C-alpha cells in the first residue's frame, strides 16, 4: 500500500487561507469516511485536528476544516496564524484492518 | 485524563530485536484499540499495526508482517511492540496512539515517542 499523496510544502501569509490536498484511491479515501488529519510540531508527537473527514475534536480551532471529494481529502486552514506553521499529515482507513498515512506537508507562514 | 507513556530510548545492533512498551491510563483499556506509528528523523509518519484492546487481536502492515509483534498486558494496561531482525533503516521514533471509536478511529492520544537507534 503506497502512502497517500500530499504536496511536500505549502505557504501562506498571516490572515490568508490555504488548502492541503491528500489524494488516495478507491481502496482507501474513496471507499471510507475515515480520514483524519494531524498537526506535528518539530520534536513533538502528532496531534489530531480533524477526524471522520470533517469533524474537529474539542479544543481545535474552527479555523481548521476538512472536506472530501472522491479519492481526495482536503484540509483548509483559514485566517492563517504564525503558530499554524507545522507539518500536517492525512491518514485514511484502507480496509482489511489497514491504515495509511500521507507523505506529509510542511506549512510555512510567511 | 488519558495518558500514554512509552519506555525509553533503545540502541540496538543490526539483526537484534527491540521491544517498546506503551503504558496507558485514564480510560477503559479494553474499549479502545492501540496503534503503532513510526517516523524516521526528517521523514513522514508510517503506520505499522494495531491491537484490539478487548480481544487482543493484532493486525499488521504488510511491510512489517514478518517481523512485527504487537501484544498487550491487560492487567498492566500496557501494549508492546516487538520488532525483530532490525536494520539501520529501522532507526526511528516509534509512537503508540489510541484510536477513538467515537472519532471514527482517529488517533486522539499519543505517547511521547521512543527513539530506536540501530547501528553496528
């Protein structure tokens, strides 16, 4: 099972919105509503920010939102803030008790 | 409050085995699955496998099927990862993560990570 495809890097200015895509296949994202997104700061464990494709855990800013269309999931961060600069990973269930991560995207806030 | 506390860093020689422990607390151990994810320095997250906290049934990524064992000790509410036939490219941080069924399996709590270094 290959990793889900994410852009290696994205950037934006404070206040802007950015979107990170996560492309899989009909075997994973396209078949299951089980996509999650994680934020990971350097030297830290990942943090869940989106689950079930579109839902936010308690305590996560509403500037983070998720969506899905076909085999592609997306994470949008609106009103960019300097503290949003981090690495972001998508993850999907792929059937047969298997999960798969994306390659990760480094967000730079200019 | 949910806590996942992992065992300390390990240094191993190629061909050896390593066991990493993940001590859980603050929730009903049998009600949740526990996953293992690794990350080589500067690289992406890689899913390895998971164990059903209730039944103890493990499931593995095909990549690690032949040399990975995930087990649990319910009395100690601890999950273990054992990786054998270690190679240099197994050097990575290893994380345990709880899957929350109420969050469609999202990994809502993570251990602090355990660095495994493989070098001759």
